[in-house]
C-alpha cells in the first residue's frame, strides 16, 4: 500500500480577478493546509487539513511534474499508473493535466506532454536493451456514455454523438475496457501533439454546447507502453491514464431542471463512485465497487492490483469559491485519511 498520493494544487488569481485575498491561511511544505472561512472572524473559521503535498499558487508545471515523474517512469517497468485531476470548473484541472493556455510554451506544458517526453527520452536511453512501443488512446465519458476518437484515413475524428458502447467484462491487460476506441502508435511527442491538436481543435470548433460539455465530461488520455527485453526476449506492458474529471461543483437542485440536472446527477454519481473505489482500494477491501459508474468500470483493470494512483486536488483561492473549495477538500480528506488509516494497519 502507499500507492495512493493525494496532492492539492492551489491556482493563482487570474489577471482579471479584482479581489485577491486568498482563503488559504497557511500552506506547509509537508502537506499541511489551513483554510479560513471568509464569513467568520479570526481563528474560529480556521480548518486544517493534511495531504501528501500541497502546491502553492507559485508552483510551476515543472515542479508539479517532477514529483510524479518517478511514478510516470515506472510505467516503462510495467506498472499501471492513474493520475486524476479533481476540482470545480475553473480550478486548473486541464491546466495541470493537459497544458497551459492556448499556444502554451513548453514551460507551461502539463503532465501529459511532459510524461510523453519522458517516455520517449527514456526509451531512447534504453535502446540497446529494450524496444518500446508507445500508443495513445483518448476516451470521453459524458452522462454515463462513452465517446471515443477513431482513426479514419489518417485523420482523427471525434465522435460527437456519443454511443453507448459495451464495456468488455474481461479487458485487455492494462488496457481500457473500451473495445471500439482506437489506439494509435506514436513515435514522438510531436506526433502526439498533432494527434491531440486535431482532437482538441475538433472539440473547440464544434458548437458552444460542445465546449460547455467539456467541463461536464470526464476525459481520459491513456498512454500504453509495451516493452521487449532484447536479451531475455520477455515483454512487459504498462499504462498511464490521465484523467481530467468533470467539474465537481454542486448544482442547486432547485435551480436546474432537465438536461443540466441529469448531467449534474451523472457527475455526482460517478465522482462519488470514484471516491468509493479509492476508499476500498486503500483499505484493501475484498470488494471494490467498480460497477457503480462507467468511469470506474472503464478504469477497473488499471486501478486494481499494483496500480499507483495520484489525485491532484485543484483549489480556487477566492472567497466566493469557499463553499466549493471546502467540499473539494472534504472529498480529498476522505480519500487521503483512509490512506493514512491503511498505512497504520500495515505497520
Ligand atoms: P478546469 O479545467 O478545472 O476547468 P482550467 O485548467 O481551464 O480549469 O483553468 C482555468 C483558468 O485558470 C485557465 O485560464 C487556466 O489557464 C488558468 N490556470 C489554472 N491553473 C493555473 C496555474 N497554475 N497558473 C496559471 N494559470 C492557471
Ligand atoms: Mg477543464
């Protein structure tokens, strides 16, 4: 155990934000975090939390990646690694996972491009002993339906009308349990950038409803590595799943109806199912409730066994987000305090 890490990342204030008073009272080097209720005076409103790590608003993309880099690298040794970004819309999930703002410089690259660069660099350095094949798969889950990207005549097409795909009960080793999503073998980071660009452009070009939807859907980028040991002839497989979760904000039931309500219910259900699964895994329960959502079903074979899990908990610093932030912290605390508990039982 100890394979689940919970790390918070506090987003900086954005250029347009007028009030720049942070609700975070204290950010410790060792994972301590104190948040203060903007509606209460002084220490009465303080709440403290402890996580594996808390990144301050000044933390760079490079810094955030360097801590997960050893885990990412273990994929080339045959491990399964799942990295999640959890938080309300606008808290920096996509920034951490995918890249910086439009036309991002390499410094602003998020976890996924850095991970790929790392894979290609290491596979090159091991060239005389190993041959690796790296492939990428992109899947989206919206309203408990699975969307996927397919490859037609060297173009990547996003399937905008999401079909309900069957989930294989016995999935390929390390793979996502989505049979129809195509897998692309890639030879360099720029090839992946190209692939993602087409995917992302397709997303942006289509209607506003589609853009809006991206915060209401879970997006999973899976990178598969297959290695062949040239001396022994044995092979290994590892995978890295990068999951940009749907916005965790709660929606006032009294104010929404119809599609928005349905979306909110699906998101709630799948995020709490994810929390339950991580909870069960951390406690080494014999029953892990994967079946309760498409998200956990699809990731099942990548989460069980020796899988390593990182949860980036994204936080907004402003007073108006306080309630959501507290809600996010409580989710994170539940997941990470079980990890602590599990560690105690083991030692
Ligand atoms: P989410 O995916 O959670 O909805 P985004 O990643 O889109 O949130 O972030 C919202 C905005 O904040 C974007 O404009 C993004 O560029 C910016 N942002 C988020 N995190 C950071 C950060 N650490 N440094 C600078 N800008 C950030
Ligand atoms: Mg996003």
